[in-house]
C-alpha cells in the first residue's frame, strides 16, 4: 500500500494533519455543505479563533499583543486580518448609510437650487423689471432654458483667486493648490463629490496613519528594546478594538426604538464607550510596556497630543488632496 501524502505539498502524512503545511487530510470530493461549512465554520464554532480573539480584544487591554509577542499565535486571529475585517465592518456600517446619504444629497441639491433661483433674479416678482423673453409662469421648458446670471459664478471665482497663503516655503505652489481646490469646491456639484470622495478616502488614511503613529512609540520608549513592528502591532490591536467597539455602539444605536428607554440606554452606552476607550489605551500601554502608572501617564498624554496632531495634519492633507482631484 502506498503511504498517504498531503494533497497540498506532497509530504508523507503521519496522522490526520500534514506536519509541513498543516492541511487536514480530507476526501477530495467537495460537497456544497463542505464549502458552506468552511465559509461560516469559524463564526459558529464555539472554540474557533474568532471567539477566542474577540473576548480579550474587548475586555483585556494589551492581552493579544502580549500573547503574540510571546509566540502564542495559533489560537487567535492574525493581527492584520483582524484589523482589516474590523475596519471594513466599521466603515461599512458607519459611512454606508442610505438615510444619511439621502440627507446629504438633498442638502447639496437644495443649496444649488437656492443659488439657481437667486441667479435667475426671481423672475415673476412684481418688484423686479422683466424683459420680453422672460419665461412664462408654468412653462417648465422656458425655465430650464433660461440663461443663468454669471455674476455669482464670477464673484466666487474672484474670491478663490483672491485667496492668499502666507508661508515662507513653497508659498506660490501652495497658494495655487488652495485656489484650485476652492474652484473645485464651488463648481456645480463640487461639494457633493468632495464629501463622497473624502468619506471614501478615510479608510486609506487610517491605514497609512498606523505606521506613522507607531514611530511615536519609538520616541516614547527608546529603552524598551522593542522593534518598530512590535509598536506597530500594538496599534493594530488597539485600532481593531476601536473599530469593533464603535461598530457595536453604532449597531445598538440603530436598533428600532421598540424597547422602552432605548434612548437613555443608548446615551449611557455612548458615554460609557467614550470613557472606556481612553482607559483601555492607558491599561494596554502599561501592560505591554511594563512601566509605572506615573511614567505611563506622562507618555500617555504625549501620545495623545501626537495622535491628535498627526491625525489632524493627515486629515487636512487628505481633504486638500481630495479637493484638488474632485
């Protein structure tokens, strides 16, 4: 009899699993039930990595980072996969909201309509002199073809051209970019396109923000003997926690108001999460980097300042880039 071999790497099997690649020795006939079980198996298995990861991620600050650095990794979801999944779910539930998008479109469209009515000079009013070719009330075709006064557009363009940026370095280039962004935003439909593109770019911004903020930890912990990737791992887990808990908060707030006192409960939950997130970060820093409360508090404040400043700078740069490209 031939010795059984792994169908993936052709290594001789000595048991149910391959010692080389870890694949399980299964029947090659794939059924529909097997495909479905592989798809949702990790979600419904009580002892799966998903559930073993979620509990410490939510309630044990720094635990996943410590476990990963100690080499205990097989029982938990890989950090980068955890970050991608939680961030994807978060932005999916927070930004892709039909109600908010309708309100945004109505707001912008109504704003353009108001501007258009002002540009038309309010034809049909008794105080405003009319011309022979003024549209007849009720004639929608005439209203659609009525010439729009370009004075407002010229005024906006002049205002954009009058913008001046006083900087000692690259002042001309920066001023040209700001004027171009102003023209793009004041163009018809520019505000709508800008907001949509800005929302679409937020996940990318947060992904690039992670490596930048990890550099701050190297400055705050110069004697920790930790590599850059270890600081990056810390923020991957923290941001995964942030996305997960914010997703749960948003989901609870969107539950139909069928429960008595849901508004009060939702407000208390939001307040609790607002307090819990900074406490979680402080406890995670102290557990991972093993320093005293006072020293951790000083570095916590410094990290908060660097975090807020870096996020504001990156968001401003992304908004300018979006305004230039809409």
